[in-house]
C-alpha cells in the first residue's frame, strides 16, 4: 500500500493526506477487504490491477454503488500471474467492451511521467517482445 500513500503525498502535503484519511474522505484498502461492501457516492480506484484474477475483478466491479465511478489501472506488460491464469484486467477488456458507461483508455510510453529513461526502457522491452 506504500505506493498509494507516496502518490497522495506527491499531490498533497502530508498533513492534508493525514486529515483526509482520518476523516475518511480518502480510504485505502486492500482488494481482499472489498467483498460484501457497496461503495456508494464514491470515486474508487483499483490501482496496479494487472495481477487481479478474473474472480477478484468481478468481485471488485460489483461493489459499485449509486453515484459512484470506478477507475481500474494496470499494465498488461507486467502481469505476474501463473501462465494458466488470465489477468482480470485482460478479461474485463474482452468481456465489458461495448457496455454503455464503460470505457477503456490505453496509455503508451508517451504517457510515462517517471524518469525519462523509463520511456526508453518500456520501448526497448516492447521491441524485444515484438521480435
């Protein structure tokens, strides 16, 4: 969960993050703790979802409550699941494309906001995989 706290503190001062967490304006929770919840009046982000299984992804997406929006992020080139298990991130793109109210936005190396070398690294790996 540390990367989420780091990202928040990149955008807001530590004190503001702490206050938002204390007042439950922002909640950070592991995917495993979502079962049984309904998340209404919320903006929900599932970050680094490339290793979520299909069952986990379905469980997460069906938590959506009234007046809520969900954003799922992940990198299909960084899936670490066993080879026989399909990533839920890949699965939802196949299953949910075409449903009104659901959209997919694919990012490229041009969207990288880390060190300038990261773009070159991503391109090099893509070229290697392309053969």
